[in-house]
């Protein structure tokens, strides 16, 4: 009943959905050159042979499964299609997907567009990442007899309460999954209670993600730019957190001579507006996207470019992880931990709750309640080499101790991957 209602609403609402997407395109949130993909009209030919389709919502999810993609394409003759829904994730996938894998935008969840997408790609196996349960896409894939597996499944307490309001609906969606792999035992238990036929926890794939890449020459060059200045990083910031970083800088400028604050916004297109705001606070700001250099008097460097976070984590000994003071949900704290940073984050780490709690318990991260405490922690870490080294070592140790997760997940997928050759009948 609920699925029929959902299909009716999304079907009849086609003109409104198109209008909404057009508005997103004008605001830079849709890719104008590949907009047709959002309507289920791929221009890329389907490769011959078995095709594994892997869907991840955005940047964090797609990055977390890159090692999994590499493990799958290592099988002879197997192709991988990765779909995401954001411009930022598409740019990252274009740069980082291995040979044998290609990227497309996921179609908006309207039945006509979904069917057009599936008619073209004809996947032999579908892997869904975390919690992307689009009803039309899930139900139509299942109706075509495509085996579906949820990997790194996450069901927050809020989502669990929401799904419990529609028990028959979510049970029907989950019934199509042959296997659900939760990030934590709690996620697996919630999936079972919602109706997943088989739910297990093998660990969190985010623990198996390799360090963010960076060009060695660029790292060496940027170290020369820093010229020994004390520096800290506000990474993947969301609206409101850049102002907090500016306040931290102003609080510490007289205590930490030569301090440089680097801000990497989660959405690079916000860079010029951020720079204007911070200049309005009397700070000397350089904007990376415009090629503005870091001068001796530069207070804040806004690095509003794509795919360079690995560079700045390697050059900054102390890193604050954004979306944890403003916005809520957090960003991946393992990324700076793997690269030997002192990791700081706010209390709003819901999307990484288990990892954040474990890191705090292991002394691998420090939680700050707000801008004042953030300033004090940054000052303490920059002013005490031994303290900074101790926290950085604990962070790196925590981030590298669960490398076996990937092998366990690939082993669980092996029976489905082994069956690809025998069930593939659509060359």
C-alpha cells in the first residue's frame, strides 16, 4: 500500500521534480553536463560481461568503499558501476576509481527514470552502501531478480524510529536483500528488527579505507610555503564553523606568534563567500582556488579545492573535523588519524558515533564543546610537542588496527561474486 502510494506520488509529481532539479542545477548542485543521468538516460555504453552495481550516497560513503571496488574489479572479467548523487562525489570518483570501474549519477527515484536506468545497465549484483533505501530503486531492482546486499549498513536511532512507523513498508524493502552487513552490532540488530532476513556485523569498512592521497611534490612544496609557521586545520567545515575557526585564530594570534589557520570547506563552492566573511572580521585571507599565495601576514588560508584534503592533513599537525559543532553528523575522523594528526571534533558526531566514542576512549581524539574549548585545545597541542606526539600516535594506532574488515567483507561477498559468471546472461 505504502509503496503504491509512493509510486503514485513520485509518478504524478514528475513536473515538480523536474522543476526542483532545475533549481538545483542553477545553484550548482547538479552537474549540467551529465544532468541526463539523473533522469535515467546514460550515454555511456554498458560494458560486456558481469556488472556489479554499487550505490553510495555521497563523498563519505563512496570513499569508504573504494577498497571494496578495487577488490571486486580484481576478479577477471568483472565490471563495477558506482553511482552517487552529488557533484562532489562524482568528481572524486572520476579521479579515484580504478580501471574496470565507472561512475554514473544515480537516477532520481521516479519509476520511469529508475526503469530506464536498470534497462540500460542490467546489473548482475547490486551493493547498497550504508542507508540509501530509495523505494522505487530498491523494489524495482529486487523485482528483476538482481541479488542485493547492503554493505556497511547504518541505521541511526532517529532513522530506526522513523522506519518503525512504517513496519510493513520497510520490511518489504529489506526482504529483497540477500544479506545486510551492519557497521556495528547495533546496526545489525536494528536491521533484523526492521525485517532484514539476514543481518551480520563484520566491522566498519571505513576502518579499512587507505589514507587520503596527496602528491609528494605538492606536500614538500606546501611545507616550504609554511616555512615553519605553527598551523592548524579546520577540515570539512560546514556553515558557521568557518566563523568559529576565525574566532579561534583571533583568540590565539597573540599567544601563538605566526599562527596560520587553514580552512577546508566541505563544499568548495562556498570558498569565496567564506573568504569575504572572514575578511569582514579583519583577517588577512588567501583563497586557494584563486591562486592567492600564503604570505607572511596571511592569517587564514581557505583551501576551497577538491581532493586535496590529504595534502593538508599531511602538513597540519592538529586537525578539527567539521560538521561536528555546526550542521551535525560529523565527518570521518579516521582520515586525519591515519595521517598522524591530533584529532579534535565537536559533540555532534552522530554519523560516526561508534568510531568517535572508541577514539575518545582510546585517547585517539579529543572532543570540544565549542569555540572557546577548541581554541584552548589547539593552543595546548601546538605548544607541547610531547603532548601532540602522544595524541597523534594514539590516533594513528587506532586508525590502523582494524585492517581485516575488508577481507571479511570480501569473503562474505565471495559466494555472490563467484556466481556472477553462471548467472550472467546479458552480454
